[in-house]
C-alpha cells in the first residue's frame, strides 16, 4: 500500500541575532576561474560540462528525460518513489539555482517537472541497452536492413561553451544579490515620495509608546555633553534597523554563509557604515542626512556628533552618489562589493573572499552591459572612485566612535548598534532606552 508524505518546504527565517550565521553546504562559492571550470568538467574533457536543467549545476548525464546533476536526479527519484507532497511558504515563486536548491523542495520539484523530468521513468526505470538495440533493429524498415548502411544517429544537443556557462552563473549571481537588496533595504524611491521630514528633539521625550516628540530642534552651536548624548541617542536608534537589514543582505550573498564566522562578522562590522551611508544617500542631500523615518540630521548636528571635516565629507559623498543616479540594480551590486572586501584587517579566508569579490565585480559589469550603459568602463571607474571615497569615510567613522567607547556609560544606545560598532553596553540600558524613545521605533532583536 502506497502512502503520501506531506512535507512543508523549508523557507525558514534566519534568526535576528547578529552572531547567528547558518552555513549552507549546498551553496558553494561561484568561481570564474577557467582552470576550475575545466577541472570540474573532468580530466581530458575538451568541452565544458552541460548545466543541469533544474539548478544549473554541472550535469552528470541524461536522467529521467532531462540533462541533470546527481543532486536533482536523486531528489526527483526520492520524491516520486516516496510520493512526497511539498508545500512552499512563498507562493511557489522561489528561485531554484545551485546556490539555494535545497531551500524549497516544492519549487525544486515543480521545476523538475517543468523542465521535463518524467514520473514514469522513475516508476519503470530505463530500458536495458541490449533489448533496446534489438527492438530498434526489429522495427527498422526492410530497406534500411538490406541497404548495408548504418542508420544516422540522432543529433546530440549542443552543449554550451565555457563562456556561455559562466555568463549564466554570473547572471544568476546578480539576480540573487539584487533580490536580497530589494528585500532588505528601506531607503527606496517609494519611501522618499511619501516621507514626512522631522527634526531631532532637544531631549528624548518620555512616552508610553504613542505619539511623537514636540521638542524644538537642537541648536547647531550646542556643544554640551547632554546635547551630544541626545544626538547620539537619536542617530543610533534610527540607524539600528538598518543593521539587521545589512546583516540579512550579507547572508544572502552567495558564498557568504560558508565563510568562517569570524570573517562574516568582520565584513559586516567594518562594511556596515559604508553600505548604510550609500543607501541613505537616496533620501539625503548635500545639506543633511535623512533617515528612512524622515528624521533629518543637519550639517551642524553632524559636526557636533563627529567633527566638521568628517561631516562635510559625509555630505560630499552623498552628493557624489546622487549625481551618479544609481539604479536599484546598480546600488545592489555596488553595496555587495562594499561588503565583500578581502582587504579588511583580521580576515582568515582571503582567497575565498577575493574570489567572491571578483565574481561580484563581473556581475556588476554584466548588469551594466545588459542595462545598455553606453560606456561601461567609465561607469565602473566612477564606482571605483565612490568606493575609495566611502572606504575612507568608513575608516574615519570607526576612529570617531572612540568617543562613544570612552563615554558609553553616559549614552543610551541600542544593543545591536553597540554590538556592530564594538561599543561597551550595560545590561540595564535596554529598559532605559525604551523609556527614553522620542518616537516609536521597531526594535531589532539582538
């Protein structure tokens, strides 16, 4: 008696903890090395291996009516033999590629069927070679039998060359990164159109979680400790939601989860400010930084928080980014390249990170080419200059945070903000932070 097994496809949410990183052994780092491509195709092979029709991995042969890899062949066989029924938590629209093929069994099985895998081939198996040849001979016309000529074999499907295969992988990488960016970024054109600007209050207003502060704006000439603490409090609380967004964005960059955990933390901690400022530029202008909730931080206030040279350099970079008129796809690839930077201090697996960085650079170039950019090299040079500029800002920002590290006992900062910037944090500060919120802000669980 056959039975049907119901399985809910695994599209599990990743924990909100900054230190929670899940390794995905089925998501190897993409490579653009011709030597690696030729090795993977097998010794002595003159052609690049054909891709699996289901996930794009290297195919091992013709299985169940389709050119496929061993992983998808085994998955399809088990699904049919055990009569497993899957469910998708994302409306059956998951992208199925080599990097994430195990994350949603429903969409993977649906794609197996869509590309032509046969249920009957699993149930009845393949026809043995000799009987198949005999049957072919018996069914041949008498003319063909007596002609003395061998029948012409059916033409084989042309296998893609190495360049085509690499372009396909690079295109899939770009799609994954762009999707991750759009799902984990709130500094968007849509938000900008509906934004209601508001100023930072002089002091945090104690509320019961309803309403907003009605206090006047801090004067740009205020230099007291209380004013500085209040500014840091407001900036930190409004920047904190972006910490979790950047963490989730990083986790979904192909290959990131297989890096050593310490390397993951270094890349996120040192790259966060660069990514956040590049995103915030879309809402900001040459006179102020504007958060995604509409809060405005003026040049004068930035000078109080940091110093005048850094404040001016921040707004100069914002102006530079806005003049580039980045599309969402370009911003996605640009910020991914900011995160995956093999020259960060303290990294262990620089070789893998360098390979990831190279692949992301290729993906950026492909995105620009397919978007019809007139002068791709000039556009890439412009991104390189912006990258150099924001990396300098990121390094200086880390130095300026020494004030917060020295005066942490007088500051009220979210735990996740303190964690991302290595600022000491007292246990009891969490309750104080919630009491002093000047406006309701969604907390990111740390």
